[in-house]
C-alpha cells in the first residue's frame, strides 16, 4: 500500500508539473509568435516582479525586511528602466550605468536604514547583505540580462533576440526536465544530498544530454536566424547553460533550506512559484550574455 500511494503521489505531481509546463510554454509561444517588443517586456517584467516579491517572501521569518525592500524596489526600477530604455533605443548594450548607480544606492540606503536600529550583532550586517542580494538576484541577473538578450544581435526588427531567448529557455528547461525524468527513472547516486536530496548524478548527466538535444533542435528550427552562432559555440554555450542551470537550481535550494521554506510560492502546481521557474535562468541569462560578448559573436 505505501508503494502504491507513493507511485500515485509521484504520478499526480508529474501530471501537475506537465500541465503547468504546457500552460507556460503556451504563454511563451504566444509572446514569441507576436514578435512584439512590448509583449516580451510585459512577460519579462511580470516574471521579474513576481520572482523578486517571492524572493523577499522567503525571508519573512527573519529581521531586516526594510533593507530587503530597498534592494527589491531599486532593483525593479533598474530592471524596468533597462527594458524600456532598450525598447525605445535610448540605452546601449554597453551602458551599465544604471545597474552601478542602483548598486551604490542600495548599499548607502541599506546602511542608512540600519541607523534606525541599534547594533544587533550580525543581524545589522546581514540586513545590508540581504538588500544587495534582493537587488541582484532576480532584478539584475534575470530582469536586466534577459532584457539585454532580447535585443541581441542588433540585426533589426522589434525583438532580434527572440530565438536566442527561446534557445536559452529551452536549454535551461530541458536541463531541468532531463534531470527530473532521468533521475526519476534510474537515479540512485545522490549528487548533493546536503543541498537537494532528490538530485542524482544520473539525473545530472541526463540533464546535459537533454540540454544538447534542445539546443540543436532550436538551432535547426530557427533556420538562418541563429546561423550567426557557429556549431562549436552552440555546443559549448548549451553545455555552459545546462551547467549553470543546475547551479541556479541548487542556489535556490540553498536559499530555501537555509531559510526553512519548502516552496517559494504556489502559483504553478507541480512547479511551485515563479522563483522556482526562473531560478536556473537567473544564472543562465548573464552567462549567455557574457559568453556571446567574450567570444565576439555579438
């Protein structure tokens, strides 16, 4: 009976996860097909705002909420400014001034906010550190860099980077899917039980295989659109995205286990919250962006 109940529970989770995944892909597909810059802006903005709010909610049991709010608000302003600036053409890809200004503002405002309280040991410093993490983790790593990728390369059109974004999302999500499917079927050797007990080495290597399948599939489907990425760079970039996607997933596991939170949210049955959805992209987006710049592809 326990085994049957366990199998039934796993099947239910799988169905819920599959349903949520299909709905999400339907939304992403609709935005992608529209090829409208403002549609992309709306979707990315929603994910950024919702993910940042969920991040702040992870710390609900801990002091320092004022500092985290400062980091969140400043981060969202910077992220949205980046998106609007790129759409309107008044912000260049190499212009990181607002990100740097935001960083300075968060540090200064975080310390100034702590002036209201007495010295509370490490809590005083931790609160300022939390404000920086709230600023960087979702608004900058996800929001700012996804907005920048939408407009790479500069080949004209409202969203020249639409296929690049689809490529990155597909690789990251197939990494997650591959790890889940392979780990569920043949996973035996725990990968990082102290961080995430469910992850296995079999799932990890399965994730790398699925990531490559996704990368080459999107590349082939794009026709000439992604032809500016040579095959060797395509394979390397897919490998890097899959590796940092696993790291991004584990990073959120560190947050949740450290803060004693099971799920970041419950908006999507079987997946969790928005933060559970974009955790891998928070690492994948900046790595994709800087790889393309470092290799001179853009």
